[in-house]
C-alpha cells in the first residue's frame, strides 16, 4: 500500500536531523541542500518541513519531457531516472509547491523517493521524540496536494497562527 | 586536506572591498582545531607584534568568524567569533548557535576573516564561491527583527534567480543592532531574534568596521569525513543519549534555572549580587509555560537536545517575539534587577536584544547602576530619572540610552568595569570605592553563577579564566574536572565548534566524533595535557598583553570581584563568602597545572613543550610591563 509522510508543523523543532538522515542515505554525506526534505525557517521559530506530497495526479511526472520521472507503484513515490533527467526544471514549474530541487552540483533533479517505503526522515524524527513526521497509509483522496505549497506561503499562514502578527512585520 | 575541513578561509578587506581565498596551513588544524583555538592563533600570527597598542576599534583589528571540525556533523551547530576584544583586550571565543557555521562549510570555507573598515555601512554576502560586499544603508540603525526581515528580502531574489532550480532555503545570517553600530562595549552579534555571541563584544567590532551583517548560503555538501559509517552511528547515539542525559533542558530549556540556582544553590544574582537567594514564589518555568511560551520545542540545526522556546507577548501595541528566556537572562533582567514577573523580564530582554546588546553584561550594568543609585553615588541629576529596583520602565530607558550613547548612557556603554572608573572620576571618589560594586572579571560582567555558597561554581572560576566573566568557560581543579563549563572542555567545544550542552551526552562521544570526522586519534588525556593547554596558554598571553586602554596586572586583577568576598546576607547559606587565602592557593595551583609561573605567566619550558616558542618575546613584553 502506498504511504504518505504526515507533517505536523507544531511539532517540528527545526533541528533538521531529517535533512541529515536523508542526505546520509541518498548522498552518503551530510548535504542539507540536497536533502529530499528540507526544513525552511524564513522567520525565526517558524520551522516548516517541505517534501514531495505525492499529488494523486502527479503534475511533475506529466510535465517531464524526457520521461525521467515515473511513479513507484508500491510506495506512490515519484522516482527519477537519473540518466534521462536533463535538469530542465519543467517538474519544478509544474509542482504547485515548487518542491523538486535542482542543484548545479548534481546531475539530476532531487525528489523524495520515500526511501522505498521506510523513510529515514520519519525514523530519525521519531528517534528524537518529536514525531513531526509520521508515516501513514495513503488513503484514497486528492487532498494530499494541499501540502504541495511553497514554504513561503506556509510560513506566512503559520505566522498568523503562532505569532498573531501580520506576516509583513516579520518577513 | 584533513577530513572534515575545507582547508580554506575567505578573507574580506572592507577598506578595499577586496575578497581573496586563503589556504590554511594543515598543521594548524591539528594544533588548534578551529573556532576559538585557531582564531586566537590567526590573531596572534597577524597582530601579535602590535597587540598592546592595537585599538580593537581600529580597522587593523580582525573579526574572525570560524567553524570547527565538528560543525555541522554532530550535535548542535555553532559558530565561533573572535578578534581582539574591546572588553578584555585579549581574545574571547564567543560562540552563537547559528547556521552561518553550516552554510560557510557548505560554501567551501572553514571561516571568514574580516579586516579593514568600510566607508559606508555594508554587509557581506557569501553564496558558495561568490563573496560580495553589499550596501547596508537600508538596515543600518535598524533593530534586530527589522534587520532580519530586510536582509532576507534583499537576498532572496538573488538566491532565486534561476526559478527552474526550485526553492533555495533561506540563508543564515548574523547581524548587529544599534548598540554595535554605536560601539557600545557590550554589544552582541545576534542571530535569529535573540541568539547571541555576546561575551567579548564583537558586535561593536563589527560596528567599528561599518559591517552590519554577514549573510551566508552554501549549496554544497559538508567536506568528506574519515569514517562516515562510524559518524552515522555516533549521530544516532547522540540523538539517543543527549536528551536522555538532560531531559530537563528539552522540557524547560534553561528556564528552570532560577529555582535551582536561586532557591537551592544560592548562586543567582539578586539586586546586583547583594544577595544570591530569593523567596519569591512565582518565578521560573511555571510562569513561562503559562504566560510566555508559544512554541515548546525550538532547535537550531543538528541539535538533538532542543533547549529553546519561542515567547510571544503583546504589550504597548507591540508584539514581542523572542527566544527562551533562558536562565542567564531570567537572572540578569530578573532577580538581578529585582524584576520578578516573567512577562516583564521577557519584555526587557526583548528591548535589549532588539538593540543588539549583550543582555548578560547589560543586566550587570543595570544592576550596578541601580545599586549606585540606592547608595546615592549616582543621583537623579546624573541619570535624568530615578532608577529604583524593579522599575522596568527606568531600565528600558537606560537600555536605549546605553545603545544610543545618550546622556549617562555614554558612560554606562563602556561596561561595568570602565564605567566604574569613569564614575569614580566624575564623583571624585577613589576607584575602589565604586569598583566594589562592579561584579566583573577582566572587563567582562560575570555570568549568573556565583561562587559564594560553594555549591555552584568553584572559587577560582572567574579569577583565572582566560575569558574573564564568561560563565561558559571557567577555571576549575582538577584540570579535567567533568563540568562542561570547565575551560578545558569549553575550549574543546568552542574550537571543535559544537554546542556545549551537547557534550552532556558524554565526552567520549565528542572524542569519538572527532576521530570519525578527522581521523585524528586525540585522546582525552592528550586534550587535557596538550591541546587545551596550548589554546589557554595562547589566550592567556594575549590577555596579559592587553591594552590599549586597560592592562591587567595578575597581582591585582586575577581575583574575584570584591562582592564575592562579602558574606551572603540571606538564605540557607547565609554568612558564606569567598575565602581570599583559598583563592590565592587554588590560583597558584591552577597556574602550575597549566605550566605557568605563580603569576600565571607561561614559562619558557611550557611554551616550547606546547609548540608556542614564537610567543617568547610576547611573554618578555608582559614581564617588562609588570616590572618582573
């Protein structure tokens, strides 16, 4: 059954061990900017973990001109065929949250692959006792796309809740 | 290149706006690691010859921002900042929890050296291999929150200039407030809202260079390590161990401190250290939980412990957003000023942090002023208004006057020690008549941990510390005593550049991590007997060289503030006080353990054993000045 990583902003401390665990697994070294999950902190104290939401209509996969992106049937993750990716950025443009990441130092686009069903980020978050990232079964529905927003938008909304100020005051 | 390092520093000369990348000699990494150790050595190498005459506010002083071998790899990101300190005349390895450390390494640099002085306000922007000096006129004069906001707006378009690459994460930043710009001698370098590298007053060194901020974004990986499998294992071990060893810090931050150090251990400053015990009931974490904190867990990168909270208050039409408050500031803006409502304390902290003040030293100065007012040494005529214990409005006014150097603020902005000398002069008093109310060591206000009850900090903590009143790096015996604030271990944390609290997971973990990252086999014994001694000896020599406005005489200044010899007037440890004879004995013992003579001057043999023979002429200069 496909899985999904639930993200609870209230519980995220911003320790960014998810980035450490993810890059250690995928890159073999600590590389926060190449992590498939990244915690944004545009405003101090407002820590927003952002990763692929596996939208049910997969706009990124549809937008890929070289068919480098495909859906992993078992987990529901978007996978990248590294040999085919030309770093054109069409997937970034198609994503409602502009979540895929292209780095000059890497040959292909970076998208969360759900670690084949046992995500390192959620494991480390649980080991830390924060449980801001929790793996759940992916129930049918299209609401997952709601989380595919860019970090700046989420931050602005979250500021109103936590700080009760106009976001313009702080960012 | 040794594992865990990039081997490069970026150097920015603000006078000419020239940027160059410099290689660091490989042997220096092993000798000094990074951070506080390596920074002190770079200062010695470049400025040692002219140290005593060097004005910390002159363009010739350096501001060095450093990472260390462990930065970013394990347990709590940190950044070390050093230079010739305007407070002590020596060097302080002033550290701040800041992702600037991580971003620098990801940009390919172990550190940043800033020299010269910009003509107009500027900030430095490091983006991978691109290093720019940019106009900061829009943020000059602004408070911390506004500075953070405007700088972010200034650099985000640049970071996003290739939209098809996706969203870059926010850059890390450190900056100063008006206090630093106006060369207040206890101005901090701030990060986020109230994270600060405060001891040493490097905020004012930045101000003297017209440098408002340093903004860094690196997109590369951390440098390769010696044994990544072992490192990964250690990271998970730290995650498991550290919170377990100090669960209270995750739940309450250090905000639980006032009860512990006030009620139980009698070591909290109360009314400028006139007492160190209090009986008020509603103070500390309960009130913080109920009134202040809106976010319970807030960490910086790589911290498994997570001792910070976010506090939000709405007051006088303003929204206060600040960190913890932590123990030190609860004590210094709280009990030390006779302010007991945590909302008042958080408000005062916010006022000061917004101005970019070091709020430990600010609280030290404010308490000193309130006591001088109480004793009639400073009057309403001097101050412009009354400064009574517990008067939040008066303290708020004073903070602004200090940061802007208005009225008496100009004198007070010099810090407790120098202000005491000036006030004595103003009032026609002998220096010691005012200095007896100044609770400081080597020009640096003492942190909120007393020595009189004998239960918290040991008697020579501040007496022989190479960083004066710094409560996070103090002297104790035996040399390898386990507290993490022992300067032997503090110099490790500040040179490997990790958070000291994360050493609570055990020192073995730190040494194992050092081995896994660098491949060096440094043992605990080796650290205590050689590496720590090398760093402390170097710092001691620079401290004794001192100058140009104040010089330290070991026979006079290697001592506790006079207040610590007055008996505690209240509490379960009433009557207890520092013992001059004991201090004298311990001091000599400590010096001898470090291979220094009875005045704390490193001997020739010690210098040669530690590979510091270059320091011999400097030691001779110290001897000559002291006439010994």
